[in-house]
C-alpha cells in the first residue's frame, strides 16, 4: 500500500499521556474503559492500567446491552418502585470508549446508534449521555471524520494527506 505512515511505540505513549492530560483537564474519570476490537484494545488496556479502572473489549459489530444500560442509567426492575422511572442519572456510569483511529466516524456513530436502539431508544435523555458521561478517545483523529472524539492524541487530515496509519501492534514483526 502506498503512502503508509508507521507510528512507533513512543508515539503511542506520548499520545496516551496527551489523552490523560486532556481527561484531567476535563475532570473526567471513567468507571470503566471499553476498547474497540481490534485497534482500541492496546490503548484501552494501557489506559485501564494507568487509571486503575476495569477494561472491557467490545466488537463494534456486536451489540452489548449492559453497556448501553450503564451509559443511559437504566434502572433495574427491582429498583423501579422506589425511583418511579425507567432511568435515573445516578445509575449512569462514566464510560470511555477507545479506538486507535477515528477515520470516518462510522465506528463511533454505529456504536451510539446500537446502544441507543437497545435501551429506551425514544427517551430524549440520550442527548445528555454522549460526550458527557460516555466519551470517546483516539490516538489519531482524522479532521475529515463525521464524528468528533473527546480526547485526541494526534490530529491529521486525510483529505490533505491520505495516508494509511500503521500502529506498532499491526506490524511488530
């Protein structure tokens, strides 16, 4: 493939520290981290260890209802009599979704659509979930993406330089 950019382990470490710096500045601490397979697994685990919070892997092509319920603040049926609602902000978890690159925005947009369609999809309260308690972090953000990540290690513009990003775990041999 022509026009490849090979990123190093040092780049990954520097980008991870930049993401942590942005999270600290934002006063955001996740209850757990979701690493999207495959590219989000390594940076997700790195952040999980650094922040000492649990890590879960998620294939973006598969649905995961319990994460959607955590994001939304779904109230379990045994607690609904006390709260008198199907959702409550105090049940919401802070979830950091991590991937290596936000290229087109499709992966993150599909995840949002999947989670919302799986848990009280007609509730307007979903508007208070995205980019508030559920945030998105990437090592590389393509400015041409249709989705804006919250925490970014490096910003590039593939419209100006259509390079293929190769991460150290993709070409370690």
